[in-house]
C-alpha cells in the first residue's frame, strides 16, 4: 500500500488499514531506524479530581519530591 504525504505534511491512511482499527482516533508515531511506526492509542479520560491524580501518581510510583523536581527542571528550561 502507498500513502502520499501532502504539502501540509499529512498522510491519509489507506481504508484497509483504518478498517482494522475502527474505534481508534489517535496513533502514537515513532521513528525506528528508517521506519515510521504507528501504534493505536485509546484515549481514556484521567480522573479530574485531586484524589484521582493522587491515585495515578501512586500507581506510577511518583512522589511529591519527583513532582517538585520535575517542576524545577521545567522552569529552568524555559526558552
């Protein structure tokens, strides 16, 4: 199958490919050596409550110190 890149750097996926992923709207795009890899991503809403955020941080093993360090790093890399 061929897919052509447009002048706006867009690529239309062939119908036969899209039909395999009927409920997918987003794809993670990566470059591996000289290949472009598309991986389907199913977006799930993140709990918007503070407790939901705390639970996710706990699942990921993140601490308050990790968050503070990330904020400090981000602020030091402003353009």
